[in-house]
C-alpha cells in the first residue's frame, strides 16, 4: 500500500472558507472546533506535516460565553520584561476591549507551536460584530454541536 500525500497545488485548490457565528457558544468548544478545521483534521487527506486546513471566519466574537465562574475568574497574563511589569487583565475587561483577541488567543494555543502552526493561524479571521469583508470568498456557514 502507498500513502498518497497532497501536492501544494491540490491543497490550494481544495481550500474552503467557513463562517462561524460565535453567538452564545462556549469559548473552549468553539476554539477546539475552529483549530480542528484550521489544521485540516476534518479532511481525509490530513497529514500532520502539511497545512491542508481551510479558512475560518468567526463573527460575533463579543457574544461568546464561558461556563461556571470563569467570567469572573479567568485572566489574561502578559509581562513587559521589566521587573514588576506584569499585566493581568480579567476576562470581562478583555472581552469588552478586544473581543477578537479572546478567540484568537484560545485558538492559537490549540494549534501546533511551530512554523506550521503560525501558518495555520493566519487562516483565522475574527470579527467582533456580525459583519465581515470576506463575502467575495463565499464562506459556507458551519455549526458545531
């Protein structure tokens, strides 16, 4: 038996665009499903060393929800590099200021941590409202259970 791998031209021709409405979806479940599509794990020609995934447009990022008490307890951490330069931002403030970042951050952490993962992440487009500029690509709506 021979394993057939997709050529780059075949991969580019088979790429699709999907649009996901994040309204009232749980953040972690949304992120894991989006990461699966970006990696191409939903396709029969998936290979871990190739980027065979599709493009994903996420709309209504500001309406994503969390379960339990995470709305009050979840925080985002970053450091300036200077002593005492920690910045800890609660989820409520982050979702009101940068709702796109919340989904991008969750998806980025679920992708491979290498050059291929960075390439996959570029196929994710997140928008706070319900409008997006990708109508020309005719994205198909997709729902997750």
